[in-house]
C-alpha cells in the first residue's frame, strides 16, 4: 500500500492548473467560446438562472472600466486556482493504494475539463469548490445548518442543476451528523434546502420573457460589445423544462447509450470498487440500516442526476459533474473516518492481480489514454496525456 502520494498529486494538480491558465487565456478571446457564453448570463433583464456570476463580472468590469472577457478570464482563473487548492487540501491526507489512485486519476475526474477545453471553467467548477468549502465548516458548529442553507442557495444561483444532487448531499449530512431516526435535526436539514428550492421554483415557473431577454442581450451588445449566444441565447430558445427534454430526443441512438454506458462503467469502476469495500462507522443510520452495503442508498440518491442526461446534450459534462460530486463526498467521508475502507479486501480486486510493471502500464492507458467528449454524439477522445501538451505547444508555435 502506498501511504503518501501528496508530492505526485501536487505536481499533477499544478501541471493541470498551468495548462488551465494557458487554455483559458487563449479561448477567452474566441468569439463563440461556450464557456464565455455561460459566464455572460446576467440580471440586467431580470432575475434568471445562472445570472449571479455574469452580473458580478459585469459590475467588476464597470467599476474598473475593463474588458468584460478579460474580467471573466481572471474570474475563471481564480475559480480554477481555488478548485485545485481545495482538491489538494482534501486529498493530501488520504492513505492511498492502487484503487484510490485510479479513482483520482481517472479521466472523468480532474483531467477531463483540461482535456476537453470546451468544458474548462464551466460554472460547475464553482459548485465543486463551494462543496469543498462547506466541508471545512466544523461539524459540531452551530453554523453548520445555516452554512448548508447558504451553500445550497448560492449553488442554485450559480448553477441550478445542482438540485439533482441534493438527495446525495442529504445522505452525506445524515452520515456526517450520525442521524439514526427522524428527529428534529433531520427536519432542520430538510428545511435548510427550502430557500434553494424556492429559488429553483422561480427559475422554473418564471423564466425570462422575450423582452427581458432582449434587454439582457442589448446591455451586453451596447455596453460591452458582446453577443448573447449559445448558453446565453438558450435562455430564450429553451425557456421551459419541456423544451430542454424535447431537443434531446433526436440525438438518442443505441450507439450513444452503449458508448456512455461503457464510459460510466469503466471511468467509475475504481470508485465503485472503493464504495463496495467501504463500510459505515455507524451502521444504524436512518435509511442505511435497511441495506447491507452503504453504496446502495448512495446510488439510489444519484438517480435524480439521470434527469441531467435527459435534459442536456453535454453528456460528457454530466458524467464529470456526477463523478466529481460523488467522489468529493466519498473522499470527505474517508477523511472524517465516517467510512472505513477495507484495504485487505481491496487486495483481492482486479488491480492487485497485476505486478507493479503491468499496473504502471495499465495506469497510463486507463488514466491518460482516453476521455469522453463533451456532447453525447461525440466519440471517445484518445491520449489526453499526449494531446494536452501537444495542443499547447502547437498553439504557441503558431
């Protein structure tokens, strides 16, 4: 068992962060960049989903009389920096072994947005950071429930699909707070989600009207010389929940479902093995006491996330988002020792049937040899470990 890989982890995160800065600097000038299109959504035309970050960028741009895209680049770089720092702080104290290493270096986790730069610094990175910051609030603090309300509410304002992961976060809270029955503390947890659900209801039942969207678009154009396109424009063309489902139907095929089944199974396999070989410190927790293994209720709570795939075209992103949130919660529970990993049982799994040399070869192929594309119809990309530096060098030389 490898006790510490903190130096290797730090180097890995640092390298990916440098590539993140580079690609963000290059693509923030691209007129049709999908990330920028999401970051320019704002409240100038009215209260709308995903508008808080764009409004903040607009206000900063006004205060400093700076180019809006440059301000967004700085905000994205800051978001990536915070994310990688928090990842290191969370992971550095874990006792590592082969399966844990594979679960961290899998291409559907940290590597994915750098390999698929269209996804780099999308708003979910802020959600991941907010979740890890929430982890830092002392468990027995009187502010814990209040901080959950703040976390869930801000998260909905930043990126509303986080609502599909509220059941998983609730399960995490049950484990962290050792809740054995339906008591006052459990109902306080439920109530802490009410403000965020209320905000989500506003987004669902009171979308921007055509005129309000035109006001938002005109402010971007007249004041900042920016077009409202892609994610920003979709607020108008896909203003209802039904339209989001409807547009996906034409993309469905056996090939799509088969490909993403393999992507999810293969990419998540190390984390699944970890969950299978983990046990709860407190076995009589509410909901969990009805199951032999803790991963069963955890996976049940992930079922609402399947709606993301039904509503959105970016299936590569949904795989990444689902995996990251589940992985962060799992690692947190390991750190706090609420979950116990049976290292002896792990030695009986597939990854320990290889000698050291073969495992290294497998690691390179599994972790650096592939990654999912952004959209559901895209094929699997190959060798991101090679293509990321190659792409950067090619841009520099050109």
